[in-house]
């Protein structure tokens, strides 16, 4: 579904020097796969996601989504943002319908589709509220509904639950799992939580920093549909412990290198 | 609980009493008490001097401010969005914002004559640049992630401008528009006093020449009323456009 070949990206850092965000990254994501990407901050995982979204130009390499080379944003991909990125002046209904509005879908149709998705993410009755009137968890539900409304093939999620409290985060993880079970979208999900990466992902892509590279791809052979009770299984504990060992090594290498 | 009296009414009443007292106690001809000024204002209104002047001045203000608003928004958005436009125009905008606009009065006078055109040009000189600068900063301070979000959903540059940048920037743009209205009123009076002697400026200049302070202050009262009316109008528009701004962040603007 997604093929990334030899992807490199650098940009000008704050001190004026060039920062290598991604260096020669190769990655394949299968159709209907839930891929989680884990790594220390500064490993380029967000840059990788934005490159797939077509939001940042790359220096070399290419990204092919569903047989088509990525040259910019496209209707086959939709993004969910860490800070929600909702329009503060627009109602929940208008926010969810925003992607459809940009694509020229008529008012009646886009509102109908938006209402259905608002109900799906459990926000029925909040259609006329504005983002400031909602909790963080509810705001991200709006963000997810907005992405689903455009009926993408690929859902790109950039630490979507990083800005909500632990309890809300758990609820959102479970809701995302059940949405994905039904829709079977291809998902690329950035996170800095080992537990989240393992609970959600079919595979966990472990990235290392400076330059951003794929250190390892760890398969997660846990049965689907997944439930919270998995957290008590030995396999789950084993994989999260392994990921933490790898991450701690990276942090120590990084400290030694300085 | 006592009946609530609006703060603005208390403030106005206090100012009126202070004016009256200071005017009476000082007893100087250049600062007559409020009652004297009010009587003079009534006489002028009865003689029909005020109404025609109000009409003349308001037309100047309206045309001048409309030009300032349109030019200010267009140039401001372009400067806020496109770095090259900002690099090209920024120095002129800041220079003209700080330059005393009346310096240009002789130029307008020679180019446009002593009619309405020159006064409107002065109004535009006064009001436009503060609107440009506020609009440009407003556009620049729109969170980048909103633009990125819109682009990720395939927004064109036009959609980014109209659907994201302009609505997000409206509260701050309106702050500039309010400042612009105040400056437009100043520009109107100065234009009428120094270039084409019409409207309020005409009365003020004539009365000033006769050392008739009561008339000057009477006209000043009317001008203040016009200015407050204009600002009130802008605030009403502002409330309509930016009702979505949460009250907590509204106070800090």
C-alpha cells in the first residue's frame, strides 16, 4: 500500500547548520496494516509521516501510495494531528465537514456524512459546540472524525493521543481499535509510548535519531481483535520490555555521543 | 444588591462635573465650563451650522476609511502571507506609519486641489498603515498547524487564505481596524482644518481665529460623538465576527 524507498530529508536547524531528519529510509506498509512508529524525539518520525502526507518535500528517494508517487497531499490520505488542529471558530459539525468542504462536496451531503461520523466517535449532540467548549479527548475525536469523513485509504496519525490525559488516552486507543477493525484502513501511527505501539500495531517500526533511520521493525504477533486484557499477557510484556531496552540503548548512545 | 449603573455612564457624568467645576473655578476664557459650551452647541445646532458640517465630515470619513480598510486588508494580508511582499513594502509601511501624515498635506493640496479629494487622501494617510501592520502581524501569528492541516486536506492557496488565515486572524485584524477608525477621525479633522476648510474643520478654524473657545469645544464635543459612534460601530461588527473567541483569551488581547 505504501512503499518508501531511499527517503532522505534534511533541513536548516536553529543554529544555521543542516539537520539530517531522515537518512535513506526504506519502508513498506501493507494494505489494511496498522503500523506504529516509535522512537526518541528528534528521530524524524513526524517528518516521515508528513512526507507520506505530502506536506514536506523530500531531498531524495520516493514515496508511492497505492501505486501513485506522492507529489503532495491527496484524497487517498488523511492526517490526524497531535494538537488536534481544529478551527476554533467553527462548530464540531463544520470542523468534521472541513475536509469535504475543501473538496467541494455540497453542504447537505457533507453535513450528512459529518453527522454520521460525529455519532460514530460518540459526539452526537455536540454538533453545534465549538472546540474550546470540548475536552482534549473530545477534540481529538473531532480530529479523527474529520479524517474519516474524507474516506481515505490511509490514515496518518501523528502522536494523536499525546496531548490527552492517561484515562482518555486509554479510551481513545480502544475506540480507535474498534474503528479500525470495522474500516480496515491502512494506518501509520506515530507514538512515543511503547505500550501504545504494541497495543495498536501489527508491526512496530523502531527509529533511531541523528540521522533518522529505521533501527528495527518488530512484529507484534498478538491476536486480533485486541482488547485491553492483552496487557496482562506475557507476549505483550516481552515486546514492550524489548522495545524499552532498545530505546534505552539509543538514549545512552546519544548521551555518550555528546 | 444595589441597582447596577453602567460604568460608562458614571465615567461620563464624572467627566462632565469635573469639566464644569474646573471651567467655573479657573474662570479663563479659553476653558469655558461645560454649561457654556452646551448652550453654544445648542445655538449652533439651531442655526443649522452643525448638521451640514456633520454631513460633510462624515462623507469624508466614510470614503477615506473605506479606502483605508480595503487597501489595509489587501496589503496587510499580502505582507503577512508572502515574505517577498513584506520585504518589498515593509520599510515604506513603517516609515509612513510613523511619519506625521500632515507633512503630505501640501502634496495632496497641489495634486488634488482644495476639495474633498485632499481631505480623503489625508484620512487614508492616517488610517491605512496601522491597519496594514495589524493585519500583517495577525496573518503571521495564525498557528502554522492550522495551515498545515488545511493543506493536508488538499486546500488551495485561495482556500488557505479565505477559509483559514482570514478567519483565524480576524480578532487581531479588528484590533487594527479599531485603531484605524480613531486615526481616520483625526485625519478627517486635520484635513478639514489645514487643507480644505469645510465641515468641522471649517468651524474650528473660524472660531479659533475669533478666540471663541466655546464654539471650538462645542464642535469638539460633536467630533468626539462622531468618533465614539464610529468606534462603537466597529466594535459591533467585531462582536459579530469574533463571537467564537473564548472569553478567557478575549481579555488578554
